[in-house]
C-alpha cells in the first residue's frame, strides 16, 4: 500500500469535490488533522471511515487503495492485488504473534520442568544447579525469540500524532503494557503514551 500516492489522490479528489479540509473533516466525522494526515501520506484511513470516504468522493474502495481512478481490466487486476496485499500482511503478522506466544510458553514449560526435577529428584547438587541454569537459559532464549517475533509483527500507533512505528527491543521489553497496548515513546513526536498494536506494518 503506497500511503504517499493514496494521500495525494485523496487531496486531489477532495479539491475536485470542492471541499476544504475542514469541510471534509466535518462530513466524515474526523478531525481536520486526520484529513491532513491522510493527505500527507502519514497513515491510511481507519476501516470504519472508508465507506463514508468512498461515498463522499465517489470512488471505490479499490480505487482508494490504489491511489488512482481505475477502469476496465486494470480495475479488476488492481482489486485482486490490493486485497491480496492487505490480507497477506495481516496473516503473516498474526502468525508471528501466535509463534511468539507458543515459543514463550514452551520456554517457560522447560524452566518449570527443570525446577520441578531439581526440587523433587534426589540428584547430585551440581546436576541440580546445571538443570536450573539450563532452565533459565531456555526461558531467557524463549523470551528473546518471542520479543523478536512480536516486535516484527505489525507496528504500534502513536495516540498523539497517529504515526506507526516499531520500538527497539530494549524499549519493548522494559515498557509497561496491557494485552493490546504498550506505553512507548513515539520517535516522531516524542510523546510517551499508550500505543495500540496495529497488524498493519509501519508507514515507512
Ligand atoms: Zn507521535
């Protein structure tokens, strides 16, 4: 998805419809800042506003995602490619997140087994220590792999400026978080705020 091209297209279509950014914002129930964000290629409209956007400027969803007016054979081809791009990005990001959870779970199971074995089996103390060290090493490795896979799946959305970004591993590990959001510093506007996970990759 080419955000810059889509943005330029949106600006062109808005002017063709003889609307100012403020007027368009009002009709779409979004802020003027959001309109300008889209038009500058700093993010795509949310799914919820897509239908209204298409009817306001009178183009199809396919044309919006292509960033140009389309016709005939060209239209059908672009439609397929746009859908494929959208779906495959989400699919691969979902897979990465599932993998990350599985690896993390497996690593902690190994740790648990090691701790249990060393606690309940009459083993040589040196062997117990070796077991524990092994268990912890596996857990650390598992968390490392899980963090790597999760960071690389999609991106985080800054609440202040709306840009998408991928945090550094260190920042990711040491940030407080809920299931779907994380408190991160936005590299664009510098705000430290709760950022929602997005399955779409960054804006680049
Ligand atoms: Zn920001």
